[in-house]
C-alpha cells in the first residue's frame, strides 16, 4: 500500500477546521495508539517569532483539535532547547502558551530531570552513524518510550539538509545538548533517528504548516513566502519528500530522504506516494537555500577543510566561542537589522501575520 500524504490549501478563517479535516484525510486515527500518551513535538527553530521558522499557533491548535476529535485525550507537549534557542522564550513569543492554557495541555521539557531522564538505549536496527558518534552509548529521553509522537514542523529550507521537516524535527527531541556532534553526518543522523523512533514510539504522525513557508538559508534567516498549504501524513519520509517537491527540489537528491527510502524506513519517491487533497502537479515554489554567515562557517568546520579539527572546536571549551558567535549573529545582528522589519511587515500586511496577533502575546518584534 502506498504511503499517503494529505495536502490542503487553507485560509485563516477556516484553518482550524482544515487542520482537523487534513488529519482525518491522512488517517491519523489509524497511525496512532489511543491507549497511550500522545506527544506533540513543536519545532522552535528560533525563540523569536519569525514566519516560516517555527510551529505556528494555529498549527498547534488545529493539531490538538484534530487529535481530540479523533479520540486522543491524553496529549502533552514536549519542548527541547538548543545551545542557541531558549524554549521558554520560544513558547511565549510564538504564542503557544494561550493554546496550552485553552486546552489544558501540559508541557514537559526534555532538559528537565524532573520531567524525564536520559537513559542508554541499544538500537535493534543497524545505525549508520550514531553508534560511532556516541561510542559510549546512545542516550534517549525515557519519557518518549511507548508513546505516540506528532511532529509539528514547517515547510522551509535548511542550510545543512536543503529542506527540513518531520525527520529533522526529532533532532532536538531525541538528542541531548551534544547533538552538534552530528552535523558532519547530518543526513545519516536523521535516518538513524527515524529508525530509533520506529523502535520506541507506538505511533508517528506529522502535521506540517506551509501557510508561510521559508525560502533561503534556513532554519532561521529566511525570506518568508505566503503559500497557504498544510500537510499531514504518517510516513515521515513521504511528507518530507512531498514538501521538498513543492519547494522545487528533487526529493531523491536530498541525502536524508534518499537514504531513508533506501533503508526501507519510508517512501521518498514522489511517484510512489499517494497525495490526497490538492493537485500538486503544477506546484513549484522555486525555493533555493543559498548561504548566510552561519552556513559559510558551518561549511568550513563541518564539511570543509577544518573538518579534522571538529573535536578541538566542539568538544572543548572552544565550543562556547561558536555558540556565542551564532547567538550574536542571529539574535544581535541579523534579527535587529533585518528580522524585525520582516516580522513587522508580516504582522502588518500578511493575513497570517494578522492571525498570529490574535493568539494573545502581542505577536511579533514589538515583544522585543
């Protein structure tokens, strides 16, 4: 049976109903186990509100409504942090808190020992890279075991993986703060993470927002483009492939999609995927990744001539220089000089920016 991906065009007035319909079209009820907890895994690529970068509040709310309508009552959100992203700031500035409060959704953090412990896990399937990156043992958060996971990524480009979506969304949730060790083999890492998810989760589903998509050097410093699409599916490889095709890329030319397809973890070939809802035959956003300062540095140290020095750079106190550099560039240079103007223009002129403001936290760069 073909993997199924549901795609709908939407608008602010109907987006919540459209999300519920989308999840039903993509067979959410069959993909997940109602007898266990369902984890909502948000995507906070940047704690600042930036269109296309982060899970949208209507994506979060629509997914909650879709799950509850299908009979999933035990729903919790799990947030993670990175060395450059603040989860608390992100969930507040991106207007998730009013949604959590409205529906009584508890929030747990994978970096809180009171919420979950990181335990050693021995994979049943063959790893492509993680067993070499972490020879001391692969450690995963115990809370994830035996639970459903619903990923909430957005449709956007990524400087290291070309596109990012369902598979990349596990990167923060299942890897600890040493996840930066994985960048030089990022495509293999995402395949390993999908294999691990299939071993530990009772069900996997993805709800992707493309109402405002991210073109350019993502996952943060992008050009947001209003596209009005939403996607859903139970095959992480297939939904990432469909999103990549919509953005204008050949999915099988993207490493993590091709490898996952070849490993039998999902379907990456568009012709082998059942796409329901919209006719996408003429859809091509013509996105391109491009470069920014962060990607140029990353190309040197992760994939270029400085690759041999990775342990020195990232497994010693020198790491903090790179962390400071990334934070300073994104938060103190690019966002004040360019990002705020983009966000303010979006909240003023875009129908989706107008909807964002209704979620109750002021909405955009004015919060800064």
